[in-house]
C-alpha cells in the first residue's frame, strides 16, 4: 500500500516518541505499486531536520542485489545528510527501462512526501554503485533533459557505455572477472533484452555516454562525482573516463570530481573507507547546501 499523509504522520509520531539516538529510520515504504520490490528505506541523521539527502542505489548486475545490503555511511549521517536506499525491478522481472522508471517514481514519491519524512525539499542527490550507478546517472540525465536535474550525481564504478565495455576491458589487460558485455548472457544483454554485441549502436545509445552524445551542447548538467578502481576487471575504469569526457563535452563548466583509485577493484574496501566517504560527504555538502 502506498504511504498516505495520515500514515506518514503516524510513523513520525511513533519515531518522535522514541528516546534520543534510537531512531532507526523509516523502512519498506512503498513508492510505487508496479512491483513488490518498489520499497525504500530512509535513514535520518540525529537532530530535528529537515535534511538534505542522497538516494543511493545498490548494484548486483541488474539481476540481483537488495537495498539492505547497501551500507549506510556514518560519515554522511554525521554530516547531516539523510541516506535513502531503494529496491528496483530486476532484469528477470522487467527489461530496461523499467529500472529507470522505478528510480523516477521513487523521486516523485520523495518530492511529494519527503517534507513529511524529514527531508529537505529540492536538496536531493542521486548516486549508486555499479549497476546502481548506471541507473542513477541515467535518471539524472532524464531529469536534466526535462529541465529539473538533481542537485548532484554520484557514480561509484558504474558501467556507462554498454557498447564499449569489452574494448575498455581489453585495453586494461589481465583476466576479466565476468562474461563479455557482448555475450547474450551478460548482465547488460539480459537487462536490455538482446545481445549487446549484435546491436552495439543501440546499446550505446541507451547508455549514459551515448545519451550525452545526443544532447544539445550547453544543456545544464548537475555536479558529478566519479570514483572507480584502477584494477576493476568487472567494469573497467575506461567507463569512468568516458563518462567524464562526455559530461564535460556537453557542459564544460560542470563540476566534476573525478578519481581513479589505485589498486582498487570492483567494490573493494577503498570505496567504503573513511577517506572516500568523507570526500563524498564533502561533495554532497557543497552541492546540497542553500
């Protein structure tokens, strides 16, 4: 059942009755009725709020994963930033673009009900890891084309051009830890419903890099933070470089905080390390303020 204003106020009243420091957040709120997976959790910092927020999307190759497996960085909560985790339809339930539609539906829910849930209106960012980063950047581009971009976007080791992933992997060298993206059974092919290698131009066109290439130069884009591992043999770091180049080609003045992390692999410990999470908190504070 979709959360109503009355039920929202009831939840908030129950939270207010808890002793200080015991507030667990709001869990499994329905943001859409398209699927039983259309649920999200809101983790609020201590204090009265309202808070700026990050909608953070889990990875899992578009076919697995769950919001409960996504860590809630204490560095963000200490900085006064709420963290929202959501589930979306997986590729074994629905093909692309259902996943982006879920992200946009969650954002509509947060825009509508967020003020009653302790969230600051208009002070939201989109982010994700791996497959979740693809969804976050894709949704951000849709919103930018509608003239209502998010305040900021975060890409942690996401695929950004399905059509070039195998070429980037070949340049990286070493042994890949995944099926080629061109394979009919790859995570990317299973998402879009065809073998990427057989319809490469189409696969690139629906990816963020391809979509940026089709946008009008000068289109306003939000600030972007990119972190990727130099030793990533699941999503090669060339994907991060392609996104940065395509982003700046459309909007040369866009703020892009870019780093390839030495020795890091796909989702390795460096991405949850305090240094990385404090950099993320600083990036969000700069662009969610006001």
